[in-house]
C-alpha cells in the first residue's frame, strides 16, 4: 500500500497533467476538483478535523 506522501505526490502529478492538458478551463476545473482536490482532502481529513494542539496556533 502506498504511503500518504506517495499518494500526495501522485495527486500533484495528476494535477500537473490536467493543467497542461488541452482540455477547456471548465473541464480542467472539474477534473482538478474530482481527481485531485477531493482525494487530497480525504487523504488529510484527519488533520483538517483534528483539534489544534496547544501552542501550534
């Protein structure tokens, strides 16, 4: 199984592929949202929803 860092690297590479594609901006936005941003948020949702530790603000 891939580590979080490997999955994150894959998602960033996928984002670059989408951005450099010949698709329309509208299609790129949809692809980025569906294939990169949602999976990236899922990957780090534990950090997004965890309470902040004292002294890290």
